[in-house]
């Protein structure tokens, strides 16, 4: 896959958010009438597109009847040995960023604290956070298989 595209109300706040997760801007451009960019990190590429006169996004995480794209998922298996520790470090980065730049950042919104989930024959640690526009992002880590 080349990239996943996210429409945002404020591209500068969205860039700052994703940079806190380890993404880096690779390309800035315009798409028709608005600002856009590609960011790379956590093994993938996302595109941010600023939407003039944005409307609030539907609550894809909280509305059990929502139909459509649900979330992006990032595999942190090679990045961290413990999803709880990783998320605590991210919360701390956002807390410090919010104190330093309250106009740019808000405290990290955790939608689901890390928990273990059986998927197929593997156990994963899974957590969800909301991005700067409230869209759900999943982070998972494969646990070691028991022999």
C-alpha cells in the first residue's frame, strides 16, 4: 500500500500530533485548493489533507452502528517490548508538549488502554488512541508465542 489518507481540520496541528508518534514529513504539497503532506513513520506512510470549513468526524470508535473506514493500525512489535510502557511514554510526550504549546497540542486521548487480545493463534497487546481530529488509531504488538 502506498499510503492512507486522513482529512484534517488543521494540518499543522495534525502534523505536530503525528510527529509526536514518530512520523516525519517527507513531502509538502497542495491538492487542488488545500494543503497536504506525506508523513512516514512506524512502518507506513500517511497523507494529511487540510479541509476548509471542516465538519466534525463521525465517532467511528464509539458508535457501534458506524459503517465505513474504522481506523489505521500500526504494528509496534519491532518497536517496543511492552505496549503499556510505549503508551506511557507517548502520554508523557503529549503532556509535555501540551504544557509547552497549549495552542498546538492537547493531552493524548486514550480510547482503549492496552489489553491482550487473541487474534487467530496469536496473542496481541492492543491499544487505541484518538488523533488530533478524534479519529481512532490502533497500536498492537504481537506477544511471544508459547511453545
